[in-house]
C-alpha cells in the first residue's frame, strides 16, 4: 500500500556561477552544485550539507552529513517521493508545471501512480543501480545526467515518453 506524502513544492534559480538556489515552499533554501557524474552536492540554510546521487532506475540517494541516508524515487511530472514521507514537486520544470496543471483541474488520475522509494538498499543493490545508470547514460537513455534541477533547463533529464523531467529531488 502506498503511504501518504506531505507535498513540498520547490523552485530552482540558476545563479551566475552555474550553481542553483533551490527555494522550498516550507522556507528552506539549498545551494546546489553539479559534481562529476550523476552527483549534486548541496548545502542548506540550516547548516546541513550532503550529496544527491542518481543511482538508476529512477532512484535517488540523498546523503546528509554526517551519516543520514534518504532514498527517493522520481515518479514523473516533477514529483519525487522520499523515505522521510515527503514528496517534492518541482515547479520550475516543464514536467512539474504540467503535473500541477493536471492536478489543479481535477485530473490527478492522469498522473503516474505514486510509487514509494525503497526504505533501504544494500551496497550491492546500490552498485547494481549505478551500473544500470551508467548503461543508460552510455546508450543515451532518458534517465541520464547528474543534476537535480541544478540548471534552469532540465533538458538532459527529460524522457518525453513518460512525463519525467529528472528533477532529481
């Protein structure tokens, strides 16, 4: 059974240095920087920092320093479910805006189903997903890139076949 999620919208703003300021509707702000590979480093205005990694299979691993791990699942249309019970909604991306419009006109049934992220993964499971991600990236699949909305254009994350826009969190 799918759990209930607390929705938190966010908007990304591309900064002059190529990084992104992510402003969440709950008042938090994050500053995000693309790292090599499918990785984004971040810090927030509450003193936390960490790394988001696209593992493959639409799974995201969020490491919060020093030792907390959350998993997320990109479920399309700018929505990501997280193991902490939140669903982030990207209001910056085209897919996220489309999802808001669909839900706003009362047609939420047209959106892809909400799918829970894994509660935990072993290091072997994570590595298998990394390999899957690497294969998709090398074959030009839609789940490529390394950005979590860290640019104002998520074109390298778009998979036009399923409404996902790769907001990566």
